[in-house]
């Protein structure tokens, strides 16, 4: 890779030469010389020409530097040419071009920049030979991948991929050579000094006045594959030749100032010559006037310069970093030893290494804070002192054994609902503990629950890793009898307890990688049906929580489980429609069998003769029906009939629906029929 200030992500390879077609050699000629192709950008191509009378391309001296004497502050274009040399039997080519997109960038490509008026075709070196069968040049196909221009002034690195090949069957006759072979493949053209494969319009973006080295970097496949390639035809088929940096000629432009081509005087390609580059190993980065990138002077990016930084970098870091490789903008140094806290192995000089304090949760910047953990020192878990200053003393600290680690210290489950947390990571399995429910787990804590009546509780363990729950009765480890085990991970566990009985609950797990936090919730479940009393619709009788009439009382406890509301009576008058309007008066008696007052919504649907319609219904909805009472609810439905409806007697039907409000069930119905008298 030639040193040049670019870093890019890869672009897709342009399929420009070796396509899906199978190319077959004519068989009567062979390729004769070792290939050493070069590809160059001719920034001032005025010496290149095409003579249609002899079908000859002439390449003059390739100029890799274009100088514009007078600066042009506006966005403008220049024409350059892509030249290939020292190649035989060329099928196609591809060029990788790297550049700063808001300075100098490829704009458009012409893969056939010359005209052969004798055949009426556009030509380049790619299709210069005449096909002896058709008597004309082959056509050229090209591929272009040029990203859109970025905002001016953004200093955005970009990469383009362009290339072309001739169309049709591959033969030695139509695969051009430069210089010519000793024995010509056809003699229909001349290109002894090289061939122009494309003309490229390049764009100077914005005001680049005074810039001496606006660059276009012809590149290999590092860092942006695929790279520049020449594809040649051989007896065995198409052969792609990857072009190394030594075979690629970059192009440069000086805008209003003499052009300077970057090369050996700038080995890291950052635009700063070696004689004033203080950071000569900073390729492909944004640098300051002395060639230093931000990573050279501030690798941890905290805006504080390294102590030995050669400059302030392109973003102007300040100061002298007391921890150059770790971000620490506040530069804190608790023990004032010149080493920042974040990289000091013992920042508070308390004799406990940072790694130990971080492991056990004490502060590395406070000498008064030291680990309080069984693994660190058992004394710290029983000295009555908050050693790590976290607000927890001894057993209350998560790294010390919990107070209810042993059976004799089982924690009393208080008024329900009850919640608690415990750390099992440093709990133990004392000698003689039952293991019938713990499934080989080695860390346990104990709880106890007593009752003065027959009852039940629901135990919900949570945490990581998941805990098993065992229930036992008895007074000591040696006299415990199992009363049941949890049936699944995170599954609520129902324990039935007799009057005067004490149940001990053992929670067990095997902590993984230091985790072992138990969260415990216990609810009252008087009927032991697995539903806590606060959510049980029949808390004194075990039941499946069915509630047929949706009144919140379970069927097992509901004296009227199916319907608590019913219409016991309904009546409607015979409305008289006089001068097109009249009123249907109707009422219903609703009986409420619930032991509490209820509100009901009443809906009516009145079917009237054609030409008549319901205007409105007014009445008592939602209506209030007292507990264990029957209430009469009155309604008035206004009816209008059009003049086209003839006087007489007409039938109507009134559908009535009653349901709790709010709510949707149960629903009760009544249908009334009658007649309308129209005058």
C-alpha cells in the first residue's frame, strides 16, 4: 500500500471483465511476453492523442502533477486521463482511487474518449484493435462506483472503483498490446508508448486556493479491496493481474500554487514533509501542522496531552496526563503520587490493591474503606464495623454470611404479605442440614412461620441462580420432618400449616460466578388453593376462581352464581302520533340479588313502521339498584313519522337489554310489543 492519507471501508468489486460468458481463444496465436503492466493518472494529458487515419494512440510524457497558476475559488472541473503501459493482450482493467471527497474527487468517466469517424465509433485503448470478422472496433462496457460528494469542509476520506473491458468473445487479435509484439496479432492499430483507457473529469470542491497537493491515489487492495487490476487474455483464459503500489501512478493538483507530488519526502502520507514531521509514523490520519494526529498526543482521548507529546495535536489537547493510557479527564490523584487514580494500583495507599478492593466492593480512593467479606477476612464479618462504608454491617453485607445462614437462626416470617432478600453467595450448608429438597445445592438460608389457626401460605422465591424450597416441621435439625418441596424453578409453592404448628423453610442454591441473590415473597392463602387471599374471589373455600356472573365473588361463595340481576316486570304504553310526532313511555323493574348496590346500563332498540324513526330516548341510565332490592326505571322514547305515512294502527317491537355499569356481563333481555296509533 502506498502511503497516502486515507482509511476506507471496502466497496463491492465491479464485474467489468471476467463475466459469465466463456471466452475461447482463436488458437492460432499466443501471448509471448512477461506481463508488467502499469496504470497511471496523467493530470495534464495534452500530449496524448488519437490518429484515426492510422488507428494509433500516442501517449506523451505522463505528468502526475497539474498546476493551475491562477486559483479558482469556486467548484470547478479538470480533465485527466487514465493510462496503461507495458501490457499485452488486455481484456479489461480496474482502478481503485482514494481521495478526500470534499477537496478533489472523480466526477464522471468516459471509457471511449476518442472518435474513429471511419467506423463511426468511440474508441479507447480497450477496443483499439479492429475485429477482422466485423471490420469494426468492439464495443466497450464500463463499471463506475463513485460515492456522492460529502459536505465541503468535512475532510471526508472516500474511495471510488472504475473500470472497463471490450465486449464479446476474447481473442488475441482484439486484445491490445502496448508496446506491440514482435509478431503482431493483426496489425490493425498502433500504441507503442501506452494506451489511454479512459478520460476522467475530476472536481475541485469549493475554494482550495493555495493547496499544493490535492491528491488522487491509485491504490492496490490494501486497505480497500478490491484494488487496481489489469485483466489479460491467455491461452488458458482470462488472467487478472493485481497491480502493486509500484505499478500505480497517483495524480496531484496545485490550485493557484505549484503542484507538489507527495512521495518519498512524506513517507507516512499525511501531507507533512519529513523535515518538519514530528510524528513520522501517523499514516492515514488527520494531523496538525507538525504531522501529529490526536492519537499521537492523546491516545486515551480525554483532551489531556501525554507528558511527552510533541505537540497539541489537531484538536488541541492541554496539560500533562497523569494516566496517559486511560481516560481520566478529572486527573484525580488521591494519594498525590503523580499517578492518576484510574491507573494507580493502590490509589488510596491503604495497602489493599485496587484489584482486591474492586472485587469486594470497597473504595480504592478512600483509605478508610476496606473490604468487608468472608473471602477477604472472616474477622470483618463479625467485628460490628461497617468496614467498606456501604451502610451494611457484618451479616447485612452481601459478602458476609447472612444472619439466617444456620437453622438455629431462622428468620421469622412476619405479617403477610412478607418480603425479604438474602445473599446466598457466601451462605453455607451446616452439618446435619436436610438435603431432601436441595438437590445437591451447597448454600442455604432458613425462615420460619407459625400460625394460631389452620391456614396456608404461598412462597415465591426469585433470584439467580434459582433456588429450591423445602418445608420442614420439627424443633431441631435432628428432628426435622419433610413437609414438602418446591415443584419447579420460580414456581409459587403452597404450604398448608395446621393450628399451632411451626414450619421451617429452607432455601438452597449453588451460586454461579458470585451471584446468589434471593428475593422472597410470602402471601397468605387461607384456603391453600394457590391463590393469595388478596386476589382470591373466595378466600375461605378452595376453588378454581370461576365467577359465572363476573361479580367478583367466586361461584363457590356466591349464593346467586349465575345471575344477580333480572328484569321482573316491564310495561310500555300505546303511543299516539299526532302531527308527525309522539312519545312511547315504558318502564322496567330490575331486581338486584347482590348484597351491595349496583348500577346498571339500559339499552333499547325500537322497531317502528317504515317512514317513522326514533328521535331520542331519555331515562334513568345508568340506573341505581339497591342491595337486595327491586327498582323501577322509567324511560321516554320520542318518535317522528313522515307525512307520507298513512293514518292507522301499526305494530312496534321494543327490545330491552340491561347489564352492569361499568361492565359487559351478565346481560339480561326483555322484548315488548304493542301498537302505534297514527292520526
